[in-house]
């Protein structure tokens, strides 16, 4: 079996194991074994890829496998990875591992919950290894479908409304995406020959210009809906606010990255001429996302809504960087996906732990929690500092790379929008410091909070894992950026042809 296929096989086995487990102990053992195996596989793949990079092969798709799935339409189960895919797989495995730990005390229908959680993981890992458009779209849908039940059944607040809104909007994006993929497929052989769904073959054959202008907006918007691009972002805050802790972690930390990765891998790579001509339109939208999300976060009092609107801003920065269409900015965009995935997962994990003790997410009803739960308080401060871009943490490396790459453009349009986007740094500092100050310091608002306990062992292990990853990326980013940078060469060549 191909090594990459193990990333799909392991969560499949995790899903099947839920049918066999009879008690909570067995469920935890099965999920922890599977999540640990995925983390070990991603670490091993990272070292294997770094070895190939030393051999000078990092610009190619590696560890590929191909099997005919449906011959009449030339659909294949085709997989392969480059440095960007490897980085996304590593991020996904960390979030799944810590998400399982964050769900350690799940007591409501635990078998069903972890079964859907594992099914969502199948879609995420399958998407990042796919090099066939049909296979990629199939895994994309597999990742979206479980969200409806995970929020609708195990969520809080207006969970039915949030689940329905999220599902309908993401399905709308999927409809646009399906039309775009079919359009790419029927124009994949402009000089005759067999039509193909293979991303590498389509890139070599070059889609006609007229088709690119039509299908680039469809695919970019289709993926951009999941990336919370303005004005298609409204599902995100409601979905995050109602989702259970681990689902919020996986949703914001990984699932939203499918949007940015898809925009890069499909829209930009396969339709470079249209990207060069039409990117300015989407730069306006993504620049709006960056500032609007940050400004909206200032007005929120619910911890989850604050982090949800913060995610709109940070994910907007991912798409903003990709649309700059140069190597430096796109490297920063991928680093931002990694950074945001880790720090938003940390935020949602901490919010879930605090809510589980205080039974409120309203910062007006809390205060002085640093005295009561110092471990969680310190971790929350670290998450906030990463979000506002403190040097030494992942946010600083990612955002600096994005803005340096954006300023490589010398025209007025790009530089003005870059300056506008940089204002989000100051706005982020405002709402993060306000939130941390109100939540952790001052006087305790509710006397019952004085009897609260600090984090348990499993909770500590979960958040420390995420903090180490954030600090590791912030203090030693070169090996990741070099891995990403070398894999961007084929995309840059496509844009310059």
C-alpha cells in the first residue's frame, strides 16, 4: 500500500472501531491510538520529505500513487504530496490529536460523536493528498457533511440554526466548485486527446484563456466560501459559536484551510492567466475580510464569537497573500495557514475548558480568572500574544512574510491594499488585550468562580502540545518556509509562463 493512503486508512479504521467499542474506555483507547498513529505518520512523512529535499527533489510531487477509479471519465485515485501538502498534513494530525484530548470527557453519545469526528478526519487528510480533481472534491464533501450533525447534535446555543446555515452556505460553495471542476475537466485537453482530472496533467496542458476567465471565479469563490471570504463569511461565526470544543478546533484549525489550499492548488495553479488578470477583484474582497473580521471582533463579548471573527480576519490574510501571486507572499500565506490553525485551535480549546467550568462565554460576567486557574490563564495569554504577532511565536513569522511579499509589488493598488491590511495588526492587539484583561485580571465577578479548578492532566497535555508547536514554528521557521518555498516553484513558473 502507498504510504500516503495510510492517512486515509487510519481514520477509516477509527470510524469502524466506533461500531465495536462498548464503553468509554475502549472509545478513548481507539481514538487515542488512531490520533497518535496519524501524528506519527505525519512526523515520519515530514522527515522523509526533508530527506528528498536534500536530494533536490522537493519541487516535485513525491510518494505518488495512481489507480484507475472510473475509466470512462478517466477518474483516478491519484495521490502525492509536496512541501505544502506535508505541512498541512502535519497541522491536521496535531489538531486531531489535541482535539481527541479536548474531547476526553465527552459523555453524550460518545461513539457517534467520535465516529463523525473520524469521518471528518478522513475527508481532511484525503483532500490534502489528492492530485485528482474528482478525488479531491469527493474528500472535500466528506469533510463537510459531518459538520451538520456534529454541531446540530452536540453543539450549544442556536445549534440547529447554526448547523443549517453552515451546511447550506458551504453546499452553495460546493455547487460553484463542482461547476468549476467540470469546466476545467472539459477543457483539460485543448489540443485533443483524453480529458483528465489529474491536476499535474491539466497544468501541463494549459486550459484555454476563455475557459480560465469563466471558471477561475467559480473555483476561487467555491473554495473561498470555506475560507470565510467576505461577503460569504457569515456562516463562520455562528458555526464556531455553536460547535463543541474539538469540532471548533478542527473546523477553524484545519477545515477552513481546505479553502485556502484549494484556491492555491486549483484556481491559481491551473488557471494562472486568469489569476493574473482577475486577482485584483478578489484582493479587494480578501482585504475587506482582513479588516472587517478584526473590527467585528472588537465589538463581541462572547469568547467564541471573538475568536470566530478573528479567524475571518486571519483566514482572509491567507487568501490575500495567495492573491499577491509572488513566491514570498505565497510562502507567508501557507505559514499563516499553519500559524492560524495552531493558535485558533489553542484558543478554542481554552475557551471550551473555561466554559466547562464557568458555564458562560460572556467576558462581562468573568474576571480575575488568573487567580483561580493560573495554568489556563497563562496559556490564554500565550494564545493572545501569538494572535497579535509577538516575535518568537508563529503569528509574527507568518504575517511578516505575507506583508514583505505583498510590498514586493511596486504599483499603487497593491501597496495601498497592503497598508490597509496591516491595520489589522493594531486592531487585533486592541481586541486581544481587551479580552485578556477583562477575562483574566481585575476582580472576580462571580464569587462561585473562586471554587473553580484548573486544567486536568489531559487538558494540560493538549494545550502544551499546541503551545510547543506555535513556539517551534515561531523560533525555528526556516525548515518549514524552505520546504514550502521549494514547492512553490512550479506555481510561480505557471504564473510567469
